[in-house]
């Protein structure tokens, strides 16, 4: 029940709705007592032959009024209590989303998207249930249960009430126990289902491999086996699930039996009238729900608490990279000075960068090359402040990076990442990502510079073609070029291409580099690449190896040195030289 | 975004009947379940009747004879206990049947998916195919398990109650029949509105989740382009729409669900009380009958409530089922082969004869392609992206059907070989080698359980991949995580080589096999390729021209046509497109100008 305390902030916030809802619930619980009472009155009048048309009309009038009021009230408590619960999940969801947008990349390195999604969906669902059904169940079962028991004990017979109630707690205990077991088995069934899901996902995405090796039959057999596992796991769920109804009806049956048996004795002793006995059994019917509800409540609350704890813990995570106090509100523009003696990712000991010192004048182009894993991307990530915690400083236009407001710093940078992620919206919207109000001409211009304009015009809906996960699939090269256009439209002070030309062919690469040369006149550009042709024109080329600069200079200078650069260059030329020299 | 549509009456019934046809193989179990259900229902109905007999025959007239009363009590308890056992098995049986039916449905739709051609996979996102096989069938399962079973059980109980009512008092039972149209009315109204609102809610939820999932995946981009505020706003808007939809659902549920049913319940009590009240003015009343009616009413509404709450599930399941059936009725099948069981590929000569092809029947991606790869020779395909290289391989692998021209293997049409023969004799290495969940061994062996560990290791050794495999934790039993993303693309490629070589094909097909790999790994791959190609006819696509210099024939493709052909030397001497590509790739733009200018 601690979760209700944890959620108190929300109950306080929605005080009015919850209080109204609870008061209405109490009213309904009270009004519910009327029909059984009226039944009892009728039975006694009929039995004693004292029923008149007038008495009948009065009581029927009472019933109609009670029914109508209950209908209205039942509608309203739902709005109040369930409505607030939905509000809670909306509020938490927004809060989580905002939190996600504030978290630094180190957070995303540690967490998996799937888990974060689960928090935002399943956990919120469980919390919503606690704030809705949980509150309802608690209040309603206490109120209805309490009122009914009081009515039974005071207006009929407290002795009979006690006797009839004997088996009831057993019901709450058993159903709650089943609930816990069910939850466990259900979890297993879910796991089996999700591995079936993974299997299907794999088969569908790997369909070419399966077809290539002609293993359709074997794969179907594998699927059949896994789906059999799902069936078995679900049957063990069903084994528990099927216990609920029989248990309930057995216990209710025993309770009825006890009340009729002992009630009959009291009727014979004239301690009770038959009408009261009929009322009593009807009241007993009203008790089933609160008892069941109590069993449920524990499960709802338990799940709600676990979920709430997880979400709270998630929200408590602090972002690593935040604006300093007094950070300046200017978009930096000027030279970049890199003085980093060492950097390693949080929680890792191996340094990824060591002794990186260089100055890049405004308007110059920097090329960074080296093997995979040599630290090229890491270097860029420090520059865009995705990571911090290095020894040394990185200065941009005369100030260390952290002195700029993060937003302003990033306004100066157009970044084209290695993994070209596009959003599920139109091509135009993807290119105009930083400025949704961009003129279509600006979008065209950026696309032309990135050499993708002609391709886009070939798409089924041109610039309105939806791309991304749920849109048409594009080739890697097309995606890369769209992400280049997305960065270009900002006309950024610094353009960063992180191996962004890897999926385009040599001819396209050359065209893009040419148009960039004109477009980026006077502006700083940083390019990392595997293919040396992409950085050959750079003012400064850094060769990285295991996080250190092993060579630096212009293409011409590097070609005069013996080292990786020249080797690589010669390697790429080797065949050509053999051809022409021989 | 997948639009979920509301399906209208007639189609809905067709879908339901088609679903129900899956029950056929389980007819015996179903009959058993129904018999059990019948027994439980009778048990449920008998309880109040026993109490009625007790009240009217013994309690009211104060006629206390021990033996019959004891017998009544014993019967009551006996029935309760028996009922518990029978109803447990009944409930379980129904669930078992439902689960088995869904399994069959799943296997059927999965088999169908496997039989579909790649054309289908091109136009359908993978996620939605997976959804058909798992999530949609899960929704149908929910319907079978809870909706259908609840409806059947509820219907049995309601009918049973009415039978009991008719036995007790025909006239009153007739009056009580009024309740039925009233309930039906509410149900219809609820179904009509809730199906709209509920559908809407689900759609909003899936939008919300899609937005969230996409934002999480693209968070680095959002942050670096500082669009956090805009996306928060967009998310809040979708969230708000979801909230509104949620509220609408609460309202409709509040108006038409439990509160409405409870209203009908009180109305029914009024009906019964009035009936007995009015009758009592003229004639004596059996209190026990009144008790039994009231007690039946109490039971009557629980199944109704259950059924109402599950209506939305029904709607959903029907929509899901119609989507599943749409896949099952899909006609975009994988290209069929002529039945020629005995024909086998021996030499491995490949000939393309005037092959033209179009994916969309509008624009030809291949135009009059003709070439021959002699047994053991290598034919390389080069060209700009979209020049048709991959299409040639797609046709050769029979991923797509073609009508114009002919592809011949050992002089016979490729269509005349059995599919298995083609799969065994032709080995394809994909551009992005797909790594499955499982161990390294599993990934080389695939589903071929006859392959021994020795053979696997030999294959790996042959293609130079044992070096990196042996360094892994557990070596060949290393568990691959996250689609092999911990391996470099070169390592993945080597693994794919091993997979292909383990199957020992006669013909080797390499699809952009050497693209995107750093130079060091490439050398290992080169070595492996040279060994693999020995004695095999090879068709290779390569981005890097250096990898195919020793090919017997190089075809330069441009917009679906072969514009140049010859070996490396000949093509360079031509100083045409190939020569330009070659120079460009080696970073010699200045010399390209010489050539062009």
C-alpha cells in the first residue's frame, strides 16, 4: 500500500477529483443497499398478506429513484477517478519524454531503447492502474464491504453475518495467491511469446539467407517448435487462470449454504423473518465483489509499486552534460583549439583519446583518418559535447566549450553522424529538421548541395515521400546524403561529416565534395573518412591510431612522410601504379 | 502508420467463420468441453432450485423432517464440489483448444510468409509482417480465449437460467424475456460507439509509442540539432490526443457498460417484485420461487457484464484476423519452378540471354542483358548504384520472376531445375550478412543438422575466419549478441563466407561482398575469396574494382545496360567508363580530367 503514499503528490494535485470521486463512491455503496432491503420488505409483506398497492408503489418508486441516482453517480465517479488516472499517465509520460530529451548520450550508452520503451509503456500502465482501479478497488471494496456487513449485522442478524462471512476471507487469500502465481506464469508466457516474436523478426529480416540456403521447411519446423513452447507456457497460465471461477463459486456456495442453513434455524426460532433471510442472501451477493477486489488489490498495488519505483529511479537519473551557470548566449564562431591529454568513456578505464592537440582556423577543413576504432568519432563527439570529462580543454572561438550554452554551441554545428538516422516523416521534413518553417527553395538548395535532389525527385511522392522506419526504404547512400542535406540547411559555422560518404560511390563522393567546396567557402568543415579521397583537400589531416595522433599535416606533406597515410594512399593506388608503371 | 479499419457486418462474419473453420481438427475435444460446460451450467442452475424447494416445502410450512432436508443440503454441497471440478476442466479445455488453434494459425501464416516472393518483402515493412505472425494472432488468441469462451459460457448460463425460470413460473419468465432486447440494445449501442472510440484510442497509443520509440532511437540527432523543445511539444500534443481518446472511452464505458447493466438489473428486480406483488393480491405466492428468481437475476448479469467488456476485444480480433487472412491470401508468391526433380547442375555454366526485367512493370532495371560465365570462371559486375547489378543477382537467385529473356545453367533454363537443386548448388554471400541469434556454429550450419562440427571448422578454416572465431569466448560456441553487432563488418563477412562454403556450392554469387570494409580485413577476405572462387563459377558485384581485377569477364553496367565488357586490362585500355571509375576510386581526379578532357 506504500505506493499510495508515493503517489500522494498526484492525489494532492488532483485533490478535488479524487475527493469528489470517493464521496460519490461512498454514496453508491450506500445506495446499493436499497434493492436487497426492498426485496426483503416485499417478501415479508407478501408472506404476511399485508401488501397494498400503495406500499408497492412507494417501494418501487424508491427503487427507481435509487437506480437512476446510482446510474448517474456511477458515471461520475468513473470520470473523476479513472479520468485522473489517465491524467497521471499523461503527465508522467510527458515528464519521461522531457527527461529523455535531457539525458546525455552516456545515458543512452547504458540503457537499451527497448527497456526505456517498456518503462514508458508497461510501467506507466501499471501506475495508471494503481491510481485508477487501485484507488477504486480500495475505496469501493472497503465501502461496499463495510456498508453491506453493517447492514447485514444491524438490520438482520450479526450472528448470521459472522457465520456467513467465515469462508469469505479464504476467497480473498486464494484469489490473491492465484494472482501472484498467475503473474509469474504469465511472465514466462510473455517471454515465450517475445522469443517467438524475435524468431519471426529474424526470419523475416533474414529471409534472403533462408531462401538462399533453401531452408524454408526447416525454418518453419523451428517456428512450429517455438510456437508449441508458447502454447505450453500459456497452458500453465490457463491452469491457474481456470482456478479463479470455480474457487469463487465454491466459496460463495458454501457461504450461501451456511446462511440458508443457519438462517432457516433463526427463522424457525422467529429471530428472523423469511424476508430478512432473502434480503440477507442478496446482500451476500453484494459481498462477492469486494472480497474479490481485495484479492486483486494486492496484485495491482504490488505491480504499481514496482513500476513506480522504476519510473522514479529513471527520473532521478541526472544528465552528465548540463549548462554551466553564467554560460554565454552566443553562437560561437571562430577557431577551434583542441588540447585534450586524455579521454575515456565513463566507467571505462581504457583511454580512447590521448594527447590530441591541434588548432583549426575558421574556414579551414580538417580531415581525420585512421582505422576503425582509432578514435575518430570520439573526437567529434567531444566537440559536439556529447561527452565530457576529458583532461584538457577544447576551445571554440576563444572560450572553452562548456562556457557556451549547449543549445548555442550546437547551433554552430551541423553534424552528419555515421549511422544515418532518418525520422518517419517526409523527405522535406527530414531535411528541414532544424527549421520546420524553412522555405522549399532552401530545402532544394541543401538537397542539391548534398547531391540528392535528383534522387528525391525520382521518389514516388518526391519531397513528400515518407522515409524512416515506417516509410519507404532508401539505400544507405541516399540516407547519408539526406542527412548531409539536413546538416547543410542550417548553414552551420562548423560542418561535421562523420564517415558520411562511405555508402556513396566514388563519383557521387566527388560531386558532393565539389559542391561542398563552394558552399562551405569561409566556413569550417571537419571530415572523417576511410577513403582518403574524401579528405585529401583538407587544410589539416590528422591520422589517428589507438586514440593518438600519429601523423599530421596536409596531403602533400603527409605524402612526403613514411607512415600510415602514405602506405594507405599507396595501397589504394597500388594496382593503378602497377598498371601504369608496368 | 498502420491504419486500423473498422470492418463491416458481412465481411466480419466471413472472417469469423474462417477463423471458426480452424476448430475442425479439434472437434472431439470441443464436444467434450461443451459437455463439461453443460454439466457446470446445470449445476449452477440447480443450486437456487434446491433452496427454493427447501423454502417452499420445509421452511415456510415449518415442515421439519430431518431426512429430506439433510438430503437437500448434501445435494447442494455435493453439486457445488462436483461443479468446481467439472468447471475447472471445462475452463481449461476451452483455453487449450483456443491455444492450439492459434498455434496452427501461426504456423500457417508463417509458412505462407516463407512461401512469399521477395517482391512482397520489398513492399511490406518487416515490422508489419512480424506483427501479422505474432501480435495479430495474439489478438485473435485473446478473442478465442476470453471473448468466444466467455460468450459461449455466458450464453449457456443465460439459456439455462431462462429454462429454470420457465420451469418455475412461465408467466414471469415471459416477462423477464423483456430484459433480453433491452440488453441487446445496450450491447449494440456500446459496440457501435466503443468500436469507434476504442479503435481511436489504440491508434493514438500506437502513434504515441511510435513517436517515443523513434525519438529514443534518434535522440542523438534530436539533441545535436537541439530540437528537444519542438519534439517535446509534438510529443505532448500526441500525448494529449491520447488522453482525450482515453477520456472518451471512460465516458462511453461509464454510460453504457456496468452502470447501464446495473440499471437494467434494478429494473428486472422491479419487474419481479411487481409481478409477485400484483399476483399476491389474488392468490398465494411461493416465496421460494421469488427467492429463486432474485437469485437467478444476481447470476444473470455477471456474464452479461463480462461479455460487454470483451466486445472491444472481439472487434480488434476480427480486424487482426482479417489482416492475417490477407497475408494468407497474398498472391505475390516466390517464383515457382517447373517440376523436374532429376535435373542437376554439374558443370555450372551460367548464361544470360537477352534478359530484361522490371520490378514495377514500368521502368526496366535490366535491358537485354546477355553474357556467359564458363564453368570455373568469374564474371564481375560493376557500375554505379542503381545500375542493375543487384537485379542480375536477384534474378539468378530466383528471388524475383522474370518473363523476358532466359537464364540458362548448363544449357537448361534456370526455371527447369528443382528449387532445392538451385539452393544447394548456388551459394550467395549477401552484402549485409545476416547473423542469426545463436552460436557461431549455428550461424555457419544454419538449419542443416547433419553438418558435423568438423565440417564447420573446416569451412571456417578455409575462409580464414577461424582466426577470429578461435579468439572469441567459447570459440565456435560463442553466443552471438544483437545480430552480431559486436563483430566488425569484415568478421561478419568472413562468417558469411564460412556459411556459404560449408554448404559447398557449385556456383558462387557475391553481392557487394567487399564493400565497406577496412583495408586490413579486406586482405583476409581477398585471400578467402580467391580460395573460394577456385573451381567455382562466380558472379561477383564489387564496389572496389581492385577486388575483381583477375575476373575473366567484367561487365560494366549503366542504367540497366551492359555498356562495356572485357577483362581488367582490356577495359582500362578502352579508357571508357570503367577506366574513369577506376581512376576516381584511386583518388586521381586530376588524371580523370586528362581522360575526359
